[in-house]
């Protein structure tokens, strides 16, 4: 089995010792090539080369941004023909700050435990087990693996990336502080979004929208944050959008999002699960994000569920109560 280990040395929680230990653990089990990323978009290039070279598995040691680049390198532009050919499976050993994708797959956030899980899955594959297949989100200009958003979600991501560019460490606490600031700043803004879903009239007056491909939506340290608990990698997309920025209403909503029961409802909330597509238009361009990376300002985006788009090296699907 031929494998490429893509390491992002700048990811939040990767260390030289951890990278060496991971490579050593894998070398006796696969024909391994190790490549370090050294610029934004580098993982896209490495993954595209691995696809052309017929590599069996790409192992990502980095954060969600590196995973997203690998998936886009493998599949190419949405709507292209790359998905019709045999693609390498993708494995993840978490090395970022949130590691939402890996954790939603049931992979441990601890790199050592995740390495043990990976070795077990590779052994099962050699014994005839099939790779797990998951759906992805076609966002038009690129693929998302677990989430996308327009509005305040994009504002938060842009602000966090600006702080990262200044050399500040990205932590769950920093995300929370930035999110509170951006939400408060948006309270007095007029809603700019219109939401379109299959089989219903367009909904204007939307302040922000999150589109999910899995659940939880994110994590606050070890605590899962839910938007669409019934959305999984094996279903359609989840939609979470609000028509009010009232502070009290949204505080109550956040409490539900952090609840272990994950009972997500509110009078100002539009929430749908297992939808095949979502279209969002804006009266003027708004901040947008894909998998926690700032995309830029967009006035219109369409998100489509693409089932069984990617093979992953991961445990079978878990019940949401087991996550965290």
C-alpha cells in the first residue's frame, strides 16, 4: 500500500517529535513518502500529484484547512470529471486547533490515539475491509468537507485569520471572544441574505446562515457545538439560519447549541436537515467561509450535497451522543 504523509509544520498542535513518531509508526506498514507543506495551497498541489501517481492513501497531519486543501486537490474543480476516477483514500491525524473534520469522523483529537486508530484501519483494509465513503459539499468554486457559512460566520473567520497573520495563536477562547465581538457589531445591521431551499418559497430577512455536511458544527475545546444534530456525512446538508439578531434570543439559542441534548429550536431559527441543495443570495457581498477558511466577499452561493464523494480511513459512523 503506497501512502503520502502530508504534514503542515505550522499547524497549531503539530510538533517535530510528534511528526517523527507518526512517520516511524507508519513506515513499517505502508510504502511511505513524507511531504511538508511550505505555502498556502501546497497541499492542493501535493494531493493532485498523489492522485496522478496512483497513491492509495493520503494521510494528513494538520488542521481542517490542510484537509480541505487535500480534498480539493484530489477532486479538482466541482463539476469536473476527477471524481469519476479511482482516488486515494484520505486519513487524518489531527494537528490543528479545532480538528472538526477528524472528530466528526470519530477520530481521536489526541495524535497518538489517532495514529493507533489509523494503524488499525489500515490493517483492516489489508484484510479486505472497505474504506468508509462520505458525502461532500459542492460550493461551486471549491469543495467543503464539513461546513460553510455566509454573514457573521465569515466575519468571525476573517477576523481570526487577521489575528493569526499577526502571529497570535488561535485558540477556542480567541474564537469565542472574536465571535462575541462580531455578533455584537452585527446587531444593528439590516439583514442582507435571502435563503432558498427545495420545495419552499425564498426566505428573505436572513442575517447569517451556516451550511453543514456533518455534526457537530464545531467544538469549544472538548465540548461539541451543535447546529444540525441529524446531519451526517451520510445524509444531505444541514441548514441553520436566523432572522433576528436579538441578543437575548441568540443567547438562548447558543445555550441549546451547547446542550448535551442538542435540542436546537427557536422562533427566529430556520433549521433543515438532509436537504440536497441550498442557495443564498445577498443584497450586497458578505463575508463567507468554507471549512473555517475565509473565502472573501460573496453575493451569491449555491451549496449541493454530493453523496459518497470521498473514501476516508475512519471508524464506522457514530451516534452523535458518542461524540465529544
